[in-house]
């Protein structure tokens, strides 16, 4: 029995990515017809056949096909660049890829922490200058980490941190849930209680009206002067000029930053020159398992989509 469902992967993905997703999908769901478009023309033609769109984002004119496209599978966790109102009005389902980044991002967070805790940044600076000077290193197991946002990424960070013996605290809207890897849970409005307690602050929340500019000068002033800020959320969650000021004035121990208000980070940004900052180019979520995990999410939802059980689909945004 063949499926009547057709999934379109638009030309906007690299060919290697399109082919990988298509091959994984074809193997996992043999009844699904998968179109991997190579050109804008093939994408336009694909919209005439497809009822499912698998994409990183929406281009001009694509929203005109809502209604015919009844399911959009976003290949990213963040969907703030989608017109959610238009998607909902059309009755189209939108699911995201939340969870596929959790392990690589959480491992990168641990990498930042170990760099600071073991003073490996100093070791790298000394290596460049050819200096042999011994220095002390700390241990994570007597430190407190505060995680702002305990979604799939934040919870994975919590699991890794707890395995190192750290005291794990964090914020979450629903504090009635029990998270076995979090020692103390606070509502968002109690953020100040988290800030004053932590050695490491991990920003892992989505960018919303409430979280935009969350880490501003006032919030930073509640942190200890030795505290380290790690941002793997979105650059706009932190007020960059306030963060730079604190780092320049030794009001923070350092920062591990994968996201920025402007990307690529401008050449004239003071962050490049600060010795207590680790800069990575928005790559914390990279993993060789990315596309397979996206396909796994899709294939878990596909039987529910076929059955019309839309409310039971995982990662549903709209």
C-alpha cells in the first residue's frame, strides 16, 4: 500500500544535507514520497504535489501554499523566524526539532566550564607566548551552576553537570514538575535568587519578549565577580554592551559565548580582544548525528500525522 503523502525538502538546503535527509527518510518511511528539490523551479513544482514541508525556514511566497502544506517540520529548534499566526490561521501543523541539539550543546557547555575551571584559557595564552608557568586549577564538583531555561537543552546540561557533582539550580515556568537532575527549581520571576548563588550561569532559554535583554546590567550586578556567563540561547537574551562592560571591568570571571546580537560577530567587537572570553561561531549544536535525529523525530510523528492524531505529535508548536 503506497502513501498519498509527499514531503518536500526545498532547494535552500545544501545538496549534501538534502540528500542525507532524503535517504534517511526513504529508508525509515518507504511509503513516503520525498522530493529533494535542487533548484527554485523544482521547489515551486514540489509545492504542487507536497503536503509536508521539511525546512529550515520559509521563503517569500511559500506561505501562499499553506493549506495545501498541512505539516511543516522545522529543522531547527527556534521558530521565532516563522509567521506563526499565518501558519495557525491556515490550519497547518508546525513541529520543530527541539532535542536534536541537546547533547552537542550540553557537551559544549561542559567544555566551556572545564576551560575556565581548569584555567585552560591561561594555558592556551601561555602556549602562544611560549611561557612555562604553573597555575592552579579548580574542580567543578564544588561549584553551583544556574540554568536559565530547562527545556531539552537545559535539562541535558543539568544531567551532565550533576554527573560532575555540581549543585544544579535553574528557572522554569512550571516549577511543580519534578526534574531529578535539578537540585532546586525557581520560577522566572525569582531569577535574582539564582544569580546570587551561581558560579556558572547558563542561558538556555528561547528568545521571547520576556527573555530579550534578560541578562542586563542589573542582572549582571547580582552575579559574583568570579561568575562565568555561558550563552548558548540567542545573542539577544544578553545585553551585549552590558556584558562587555562587566568583562572589561573584572565584574565577571569570564564568558563562553556561542551566540551574539549581531552575527557574524563584527571585527571591531571588543569581545575579540578580551582574554577571559571564549568565542565560538554559533556552532554548539553541530553534530554528525543532526539529520538522523531530525528524521527520527519526523518518523515518530509520521504515524500520528497519518492517523490524524495531530494533538499527540511531539514538538508541536502550532
